[in-house]
C-alpha cells in the first residue's frame, strides 16, 4: 500500500472508525486537551501574563500561592505548567498514533501510552501531596485537572489486548 493510501486509511480509521479501543483513545485525547488548556492558563499566570489565578472562594484553595511558589519553577528552570503542557501533549500524540490494529502492528505504542498515563497518575498524586505538605493549600486549576490522568484506565484495555510474542 502506498503512503497516500496508508494515510487515507489512517485518517478514515481515526475519524470514522469504531472498536479496537478507538473510543478510549478519543477520550484520552479529549482529556489531554482539557489538561493542556488548564496548564495553558496556569502557564499564563506563571509567565506574568495574568496577575491572578481566579478560583472559587473555598477554604484551602490558593492557586496563586501554589503556582507562584519557587517550587513551581524548580525543574529545568521552567514553570511547571509549561512542562505539564508538554507532558499532556505527549499523551495526546501517543493516543493519536496509529490505526485500529496498532496493538498488533506496533506493540510499543500502546505500551508507551500505558506507561505515560501511569506516569501522569503518579505525577498527579505527587502534586496533591506536595501542594498539601508544602503549602497547606491546593491549586483549584490543578485539582480540576486531576481527571486528566484517568486515561490510565482507558489505556490499560488496549495494552492488555496485545498478543504475547515468544
């Protein structure tokens, strides 16, 4: 099959196909894009474009305190929301990569996606612990994005469908 017909087939599978975990992959893509949007908002604050991150007046929420802390700028001399944006973009790419038969034809892709969303879950838990132990406050936007790692459950099914090779 030529490159043009391969890309046409991939387009049709991703846009119109069902089954083979395409629905789960679409959900992972949606959640990743929501997380990218939230990280983008926090990035605007961390870069000085926004002076304040609004949040509901609930005790224990202080987005400015958490996202404006030195801790938020510690890794790679970069605001952590910018790193989070890149991380969720990587999850999006892994969800979008390949056609319906990728679990058979490209074993590493579902494995990489499962590992990546596992990392996302671990990172989300770590951030909750850091926010509470260091600041006794939570970032409202970070809490809102905690659903974004839920693709771990969605990615696990495809990873399990892979044939075992000896």
